[in-house]
C-alpha cells in the first residue's frame, strides 16, 4: 500500500509540474538514437554554458562599474547580477562528474565553484581584522597567483570562483534571518584598510571566472576540434556520461554533500552559498539542470526553448514504465526543491524545514536509482554513480 501511495503522489507531482513547465514534444520513436540524443545533449550543454557566460559577463560589467566608483547602489547591482548568473550556472552542474572539460584533470571546476570556504583565507572576518590574502600586501593579486593559491594547504582555502566573489560582495553572514551585509565602504580608500586590494581582488577573480566559463563554451562549440566532437562520436559512452552526470549530481553531490551533511551538522558553514543565503536557489537550479538533461530541453535566457532528442525519449522507446517513473521522480524533486524556504541555514534547524529538506533528499535518492535502471534499459549494465563522501 505504501508504494502505491508513493507512486500516486509522485504522479500527482509530475502532473502538477507539467502544468507549469513547458514540456517538449517527444520526437518520433524511430528518429531517436544514441547518436541523436548525444548530439542534442551537446547542443544543450553549449547553450547552457553560453547563457551562463553571458550572465557572468554582465556580472563582470557590474563589478567593474562598482569598483571604479564604489557605492551602495553599485554593490546592490553587483549582488543582483551574481544571483542572476548563478541561476544559469547551477543548471550546468548536471554536466559534471564524468571527466569532461569542466572537471577532468586539467578542468577548472575547482577554481570555479569550490566550497565550503574559509573566508579568513581571503579577507578579514570577525575577530581577525588583518586576516586573508587581501590584507597581506606581500601577496600579489593576479589571476595566476590567485589560481595557484586556490585550495593551497587545504580544500577550504578557496581563493577564486563563485563563492570568493560572493563573500566579497556580501561578507560574512552574521544574521539568522538574512544574508551578509558587507558595506560598500570596504571598497573605499580611507574607509577600510586595503580597500584598493579588495577592489582589485574582486575584479581579478570575476574576470578569471569569465575566462574559465569561456573555455567551457569553446570546449562544447560546434564544428570544432574539441571535446564536443569526440563526445558526439563516443556512442554508448556518451549516454553513460550523461547518466553518470545526472546520477552523481543527484545522489553524491546534492542529496549527500549539499543537504545531508548540513542536516547532520546543523551548521551554517555546511551550506553552499552561505554569504548570500542563495543556497535554496542553488538546489532548485541543480534540480532543473538534471531535468533539462533528462528531457532534452533548456529554457534560454531570451525565453526560447531548446529541445530535441532526449534520454527520456530513448528510454521510453524501450521501456515506457521506467521513463515515466523517472520523469515523475525528477518532477517531484524540482517541486520539493522549490518548496524549500529561505534561508537554508534556518531550514536545517527548523523541524518543518528539516522535513522539507529530507523530502528533497528522498526524491533525489529515488531518481538516482532510476538513472541506474534507465542505463540498463539502453544497454549500460554498470553505472558508477558517485556516493556521498565519508565525513
């Protein structure tokens, strides 16, 4: 009876989600092959990185204007631009975990999105007014030096990427009800020590982020001798990589590292975007990224919908029940993620909030198992999905 009720609830969630989410029409079964699914996935990845890059370039412009003439209004605009760009970046995380260009041995993922961050490694914090690279004039501030310092001496020694920028824009989150509240005067000469180095640091790490994302666009560009060309010719291995990406993001990363760890510790330091209180949106955008891959669709920044041959279509042609169950679980995950109430650091201690987060975890676990079943349907008998790391 419990499984019947669960299935009914998931189908209800799927139906409700479908009413608010534009669903691409499935191509004719005969037209869907491993090759067409891989080719469309490559288009989707390139478009996702392209829109992320465009949004991050807008962030770079806002930060350049702010650092040229610091003001409260300029800081607010830079924060809004960071939040807007994160919406697109989060959806690209479904393209990780299979040693693609974002996270192979030379990939920039660690420089782009590492967390959690020891903020005292970069700048002053409460009780340590002179801490951090910014307050050490002996350390050169450049893309090369900051890249070399990223994660030097420990995984939490984050010097670059989204969360270094986030910390510089918001500062420490010392509030239970809202995000950090760094003053724009931290960037004004004569108001705060080393304001000039703080401005330069913010500019350099943002420009580095733009550069790294530009490399991802190039790696997936069409009609080039790049990763995309090899990916599209890799046959079943392309499907394996797609499923490893969404499966590992579901189980090991989202359910495990990003939610279960925080639920266990009840510690604000274990939330991803802790300075801006944007963690709830990180979870939603990741869930959407997984759904994008499964459905073969991506809503672009201009409002247009990119859609085509998908994993769902390929699986449905061989086993409609597995495809339908997977779609239902994915839709339920997106809905559960959207139900999280910000700020995340209150959800992990509030009894009702913990229930909402646990609902996301359980749905993510279900869909990760579905991806293993989907792999078997398309002829992949062993799918290695990353599990949460031991703490």
